[in-house]
C-alpha cells in the first residue's frame, strides 16, 4: 500500500497529460552491455516513443560513479541517467516517493515552475526489485544539451576561451537563477559548474541533476544554513582544477543570507 501511495503521488506530481490524454505506464528493460546489466522498471512515458520490444539499450557510457551511471541512448539523441542505491535505506525511501530519483525529477518540475531553465525529462522508470542484480533505484531520460548547442559552464571556464567579461556574464546568469531559488526557499543540493550548461544562442543557462529541497519558511535559520552551505560550496568547489577570481567569488558569496 505504501509503495502504491508513493507511486500515485509521483505520477500526479510529475507525469504530464500527453496531447492525446493518455498516460502510458508499462514494464521496460534497460540494458547496459558493458556492465552486463539488464534491469526491469515501471516506465512512464511523456514525450518519447518507447521501443517496440520494451528494451532500452545504452549506447555509450559518459560516466559511471558512486551515485549514478550516465550514458547516451536513442542513438545518441538523449541522455540516460540511472540512479544507484547507495544503501538499503534508499529502497525504503522509494516507497514514499522520497528517493534521489524522485527528488531530481520533482526538482526539475519545481524549477520549471519558478522560470529556471532545466533539461527536459522525457521518460522516468522506477526499479521493481532491490537486490545485487538490481542495482538501480530508477532512471530518467533527458534531452542531450550538447545536441542543441549548449556547453557545460565548467568546461567553458576551464578552456580559457572566455574573456573576464564573458565569464562574469555567464556567472551572473547562474546567480540570477540561484537568487530566484533563494527567494522561493529552494536549495540546489549539488550546486557546481558541472551541473549548469550555457546556451550561447539563447543566452541563458540550463540546470541538470536537479535534486533540490524546498523549505516553506525561507526566512528560517535552517533554510539560511542550508542555502549558505550550498553557496559556499559553489565558491570553493572547483579550486583544485579551476580557480575562480576574487571578483567571481565575491559575487557568489553576495548571495549569502544572514544566519
């Protein structure tokens, strides 16, 4: 019953009504040939056609690390992100729609409502069974931002191809979004420049890995502590590989709230 209630909450919160008024829910399989993994999921479709045989195959791995596996799919047209269960507690959280999968997907919808640009999510799958051969809590498929001309902000800064003025321009766009989140009581949990893409043609930034937490009392000390931790982490996150200038750090830290 708890799983069913969590599932219904998730469907109502996230899954939009397609133009034909039909919501599609089915069992699908995701295959990762290089890891010898094939796992079943309850899949929700929004704007992508599911394969006829119900099997999605990852084409090329982008990264495979502790929290997730990220790969290309749809013949390189989309990005597949599979969320790993780091402990058994995360399977329990799935029952009440509180796992990291739900957090990222719901955060995507929340930021969209706030007017913050995010990568479009086309499909979501929830893992059916916990166990050693069922390592993933779930997955989602999102648009490939590189295919529309967007670039990861960290890589843009690291390349050295931007003038100081251009760096400040893109940083200010990021800070504008963070200010919007702050005013709405939202903390972006994993805030760093690898999770933001710049769209040079449209002159806006796009956020990925949208695991956010919303506090319904933005003036509380708890929210201020959590938000400030995220902002200080952003200012120092890339010091080992990319030194932000004093002016760039000053602009970031100007967002801090009084505690």
